[in-house]
C-alpha cells in the first residue's frame, strides 16, 4: 500500500529496525487551501480525515501505526483502553487491532448523549469491541483491577492513545507537512491548529516541527476538561516522546521545546467535553460551505479557533494550517 517508508525512517534510518511502523493509510495526506471568508485567504487544511484504509480514519490511525507493532511484538492478544461513549480512539483501535487478530476491550465513561454519540456507539459495538459502561472516571479506576484480572495479558492504552509511541504518529505528520513545504505545496505556515483531547496530536506536532527545523507554532485547542492538558503537560509528553526516539537510537541533536513553540487555549471548550457551543455550531456551517465536514466534539471547536486566529493580527499574513483530525469513512 505504501511502498515509501515513513518520513521518520527516511530522516533517521537508525530507527527503521528499532521503531517499527505498520502502514495503515495513504501518505502524505492532502494539503489544501480553504475558501472561507477571512482576512487573507490564508487558512489551509491538512486533511487527516481520509487517513486510514480500514473503515475508520483520522488522527487515531496515525497513532496506531506505531502502537500496534508494539502490541504484536509483545504477543498481546487483547487491548484494554478507555474513553468516552463516542470515542473515536476506541473505534479505530477495535477496527485496526482486529485485522491483526487482537481483541479490544473498552471502559467507557458518559458524555452528553446525542445522535452523533449514539451512531458512534453503534459502530463501536458493530466493530466487535467488548464494552464496559463504567460511567465515571472514578468508577473506571475502581473497575481497573477487575478488568485486568479477567485478562492478565492485556496491553493497556490510555485515553486517546497518547503514549509516547502514539505521539510518534504526529511527529511523523509534522515531518510530512515539512516535506510538503519543502516541495513548495505551501509556504512555511506560522501556525498549525489542532483540537486537543488527550494531547498526543499536539505534542507530536510540536516535537515534529522542531525536528524538521520549522518555526511553525502549534495552537492547541483544548476540547476536554477531564484530563490535565496544560502547556507543561503537553510539552512533557513531547519530551517523553523525544526520549523514546533517543532510546531507540535516533541521533537527534539538540531539540528546543521552548514554551513559545506551543500555544494552549481553553477558550473554545465551552461547558466541557462533548458539550456543544454556538461558536462550534457556526464553524460547522462555515466549514460545510468550504467543503469540510466537521464533528461537534473536536474539529468544530478547533476550526472555530482557526477562524478567530485568521481574523487576529498576531500571525500577520502568514498561512495557518487547520488539521482535520476527524475520520468517518464509509462502511
Ligand atoms: C482524539 C481526537 C482529537 C484529539 O487528539 P488527541 O491526540 O487525543 O489530543 C482530535 N480530533 C478528533 C476527531 C479526535 O477523535
């Protein structure tokens, strides 16, 4: 499917043997200019919504490309992970792990119920996940020993797959964007804007931009109020990911993860995870006119932030890249 190796292996050939990659989608993902009414027609989209050939796409599939080889290398036959009822992470994990003969067990906490969540939960069941509705975080933690006792050989993954290995997926995405800039598909962007649910996407982008020698800043739009997602948490995850790459033998040179490389905002969160906001609803309409289909939980809030940044003078006239992380596929 992908005859070409990932950018990470091209840049650091020493990782090819020590950090295995399982190609699950078509690279590079498209980079397109968005026609939205704005300041200078300077919003672009890095479209990861089409990433993943196994029936569900988006940002979680990029993480699984680096996580699943570790699951199989350890001989695990079952993944145990957590999320909310509409979890894109749980669905992507169930679908892609299954192709390797690995089962997925999900402990799910409640989130505001609507059509979007109901449809997602139906997909999760149809994909063959074993679902435990633990309802709250406290009950999930209380149930953990029992869940592990049932299947002691399970491979545990935190919400959103935001381990250092999962975060490598967005280091790769940033290197991919840098290669697109080198090929002059677009000028170097001032910022990339992403939704933040568990942090791996934003942390990986920050580290990847630094490794690629880009000055592009990451604007992290927090949409989840149930996890610690301040700048220090995200930069901490970026540093743990840097350490993973060094431990696997990558000759990285100095990496400057200065706080200025990352802007974290909670301005678009609204009342909390999965709660709709008027700005996000308006963003869905504006995006639809530009041919983009957004989801209400993540990408609508991030796109609302991108629209506001486009109106704001802080980045001058330089381009801004919105990362479309949501990936419903047919079937
Ligand atoms: C999980 C998710 C995100 C957030 O990514 P994290 O790496 O968990 O911060 C953004 N958009 C969508 C559609 C997601 O499912």
